């Protein structure tokens, strides 16, 4: 019984190590690829995304950005408008 539990735990933990490799070939930033992430860690690594309607939005991390189906691609760092607003404070 213990061996079965250890094997099951090993299988579950190995499923947590999968990573999504972004497509960096786009000239407009990093393109989100399928399959999209379903669970992301709580990290702060801001990215500026381009949504499917052409607008931009700030996300806390690349994983959170690509988890949203409306996101086409992203650039590292805050959006330009966001940076301009913060510099005025």
C-alpha cells in the first residue's frame, strides 16, 4: 500500500513540472502558444500584452497573460502608457 502511495505521489508531482515554452519568433513580442497555462505561480514579473481587439493591458506575469485566451502576445515590462503615468507621480 505504501508503495502505491509513493508511486501516485511521484506521478502527481511530476505533472507539476511541465512548462510552456513561448514562441519568440514574433517581431511584436512573445507569442502565447497552445496549450495555454491553467495554473500560474504567484510571481510579479510584469508584462504588457496585446489583446485580440488590439488594445493593451498589464499582467503580473507571462503565465497569467497567456492563460487569458484574449492575449495574442506580450512584451516584458510595464506598458508604455503605464510607465508614463507612474513617472508623473
